[in-house]
């Protein structure tokens, strides 16, 4: 079947990553055809990379050889660019956060429905190896039923770039890394959020959050702490997961960590009390050796079709999207509620 000619709209950090790294993995299906950026230097970079460039977005949409666009521009511009493309008969792949809020997203979904074009969102971090390992632990239960998850990303570089500092462009970390981490957790736990707590960090003086801590309670009883920080000069583990029979920890994206579970052996000796600070404790002493065992962390293999291969089949063969708009909408609705909660609404 014919390859899909894509134009990258916004040839910045992520747009060029799609063009140079992600799309070429599906060379038989996806053709990186052109690019359009409002900055002349990014247009020049696209041209240098051998891409067709356009003088305006209208020119992209008027090009009948173009079947789809990837929107990789600052967050506040996604809606208008998406609607214009859909109305021009193009399929749209949109970077996260899909829109600034659910109202905007519903507007776009309505246009996608009217035009019959595909609209899909790039929630790529569902295929991060560390997350896939946690998903396997959650599903296979080597440490028993999971009742608490802690998911963190922590950096020490503050908010990067320019537009990410500004509210009007959809800046801040909740709309940045927050979207990924909440998408992972909601997809993993697959149960409605019953309640949540959220607190923003704004210690860098930006008008947007430079990080946040949230704690979600799901209807199935699972709890999840989700945290993003940009002022952490030393990090906590990427994942810390508690099951009824053990604990798993993944330190970072290199997927190192450990998983310890109770042996449930009979007649294990009681833990020997240890000195802790200036006191003595049995509660916090290490369990006796026979009481616990170290087990291997699962290996991470994605049992899904790669994103672009799926997108191709969604467009060509009406396959089921691996990232569904209903899932994306749930995450955005939660984020809307978080912003409202912080604003005291
Ligand atoms: P960036 O600032 O590096 O690039 C954005 C580019 O868009 C710039 O070159 C800018 O000139 C251009 N631009 C701005 N308005 C435009 C318009 N109206 N038309 C055409 N071009 C326009 O930003 P980035 O880090 O690449 O982020 C872009 C998008 O990608 C954001 O929505 C971000 O959240 C998303 N993103 C996703 C991931 C991921 O892992 N999925 C990672 C990084 C960024």
C-alpha cells in the first residue's frame, strides 16, 4: 500500500526527533515528506535535512501530495493547527498534551468526526522500557497484588526552553511530563480516579508550575503518587511499587533496580532489633534472611505494535488505535480538574 506523506509542523526539538528517529523506523509506511516552522532557522534546518519546506501553513494544507501532518508546536497552537488540517482533508498526529483543556479537545474531536480524518495523539511513553517492566509486575503479580505505585521524574535543570515558562503557551510541568506520567498510570490501573490531591511547586518564580506532587486514589483501591520535579539535585527512584507480598524499585530509565518478596517460609526467626539513631527498633530492622528473597525484575518487551506501524494501519485499514482518544481525554480531564483544584475552584 502507498506510503503516507507526512509534513512535520514545528521542526523544533520533538518535530526533528520524529523526522530523524521515529518516522524512519517505519520507512515502508511513513514518508517524511516536508516540514513547516515559523522560524526561518528551523525552516533552513529542515531544508538541509532534505525536506520540502513551505512558505506558510496554508501552503502545506494546499499540497495534495500531503496526506498527514504531525503537530509538534507549542501546546497552545495545537488546536487551530489540528482543526485547519482536518478541514483540509489531512490526517493529524498531534503531540502531547493534545490540547490545553478538554473543551478544546472536544472541539477537535468533533471536527475529526465530521471530516472522517484520523486524529491520534503521540503518547509514546506507554512504551518506555521502565514502564513496561512495571506493567508486567502489575499484571503478573510476582510481588502479589499491587496496592501502591510511586512514579517520579526528577531533574535539576528547572523548566527548559522558552514557551514552557509561559502560561499562555501551555507551559509548566503538569502539561509537560505530567501528561506522560498520568497517561501511564491511568492506562496501567484502568480504574476510575475516585479522588486526588495535587500540589504545585512554583519555587523558580515562573508563572507556571516547575513541578508537582499528586496522589491519586482509584476506585479499585490502588493508590498512586505521581511527581515531577525540576529542582531535585539528587533523585528518588523512577518507580517504587508495593505489592502485598513484596516491593519493586526501578531506579532510572536504565531500568536497574531490585524486587524483593516475602518467602512466606515457616518458622522464620524474628528480626533482630537494630539500633536506629539513638533508639532501638525491631519494626524497622531488616527481616531475617529466610523471610525474604530477591527476584529478577522482568525484562521489558513491548507486546504492542510500534506506534507508527499502528498509525499507518489506523489510516489505511481502520485498525484500532493503540492510543485511543477516549484515553487521552480522560488524562486531560484529570489535568483540568487538577488546575481547577489548585486555583481553588
Ligand atoms: P520546541 O520549542 O523545541 O519546538 C517547537 C517548534 O515549533 C519551534 O521550532 C517553533 O518555531 C515552532 N512553531 C511554533 N509555532 C508554530 C506554528 N504556529 N507553526 C509552525 N511552527 C511553529 O518545542 P518541543 O520541545 O519540540 O515541543 C513541541 C511539542 O512536542 C510540544 O507540544 C511538546 O509537549 C511536545 N513534546 C513531546 C515529547 C514526547 O515525548 N512526546 C517530547 C518533547 C516535546
